[in-house]
C-alpha cells in the first residue's frame, strides 16, 4: 500500500498520541490535532505535523482548519475521529447542559468535522473514515447514560454514513474499545455531575471505582492502535480477512458484546410469534 496521510483528533494523550507514534513507525505521514496546540508540539519531534483543532468549533471554522490540514501534504487519506470525553452521573443528576456538552463533543463535533472533510474524499473518490467508539456504544452502563447515548447515536449515524458513501470509494470503520489504559478516566477527561444534591451510595461507588481504575485498565492502547492501523491498511492482523465495519476490541468488550448478541437472539426467538404478528391480515 502506498504511503497514507492521516488526520487524527485528540492527540494530546491516550489513543491519539499513540496513533501518531504508530503511524510514523509504519512509514505514513500524520497530522496530529488537539484543542490546545501546546500539548502536542512535542509530537513534531516524531515527524508529525501539528494543528490546533477543536471539533466543537463552528462548521465554517472547521472547514477552514480542514483546508489548512489538506494544504500540509496536499491531501488526506484517513481521518481518525478520536477526540472525546466521558460524563458520569445519573439521569436525575445530570443537567441538560451536561447532556449537551457530552453530545457536542462525542457526536456533533465528530459529525461536523467529518462533514467538513467529506467533499475532499468524495472528489477523490477515496478515503477512510475511522471512528473511535466504545463498548458503551453497545451497552448503557449505569451512571454512564450520557456517554453511552452519545456513542449509540454516533454508531447509528456512522452506519447511515457508510451506507450513503460506500459507492463513492469511501471506507468507514467503527472501532469499539473496551477498558484500555488511556487517560479517559483521568480528572481531565472524566466529568462528574456538578449536582450538589444528595447522591445515592451506588453512584459514589461507581465514581470512586472509575477513579481507582484509571491507569489500571487491562487493555494496551498500543495494541488497539496497531490493530486499527492494520484494518485501515489491510495488513498485519487484517491481511486476508474481510475488513469489518465494526470491530470490538478487548476481552471485556468481546464478552459483553457476545452476551448481548446472544440475549438478543434468544429474545427474538422466544417472542418471534409476537414480533411477526403485527402485519395487516389481508
């Protein structure tokens, strides 16, 4: 495969920073982005180009940033939508603003940035759109409703995008990590509800548990990133295999997704007579 040009969001830490290092090691070029440019300037030492990009900016501003990114190497071949954060809180606890903030980054910001780049891919009839989703795109864990909702919505939107653009030469991927040792659960990325009302002990235990899990998650971010690059480049683990649209990664992700699929299939069969009884009789 020829050298690819990658644009990656959320590169100040975690998956994003690892993507930059791994992409460079593969011999490709990468444009690393983050809201705070000063946090990614060190990546220039690896050979990466850097660019300030906040996916929550207005659409016109994002289009201008995309044009700057394209001008660096003359094209973009792969977009990795990685930027995001997690909000913790119950339905009763989270404010409307909390839900909006979660969606503005994890869903609407991702949509805006992707739409800004789509004309470039469409014109070239080539390109790969990779979306970093989550196990929370399959399962709504308690007190993670806003985060799960943003990921469920993202996956539905991206599935529609795939169906709309597959005949345009555009490849679309959703990568679904389980618990990986990134900074997602750090104080900078884990946003707890600001409610001052009394919260149930279960919520406090959930918040405390997530805090304790930070940097103790079982998943290796480098392995996740390397597999993602394999899938994009159709080499390594992906060589000779059908490229998946969705790919869960992590033992916990495998177990939980499999369990949900099996339960769904069981319910479909158990309720088949009811499910299939709703058409008109004529």
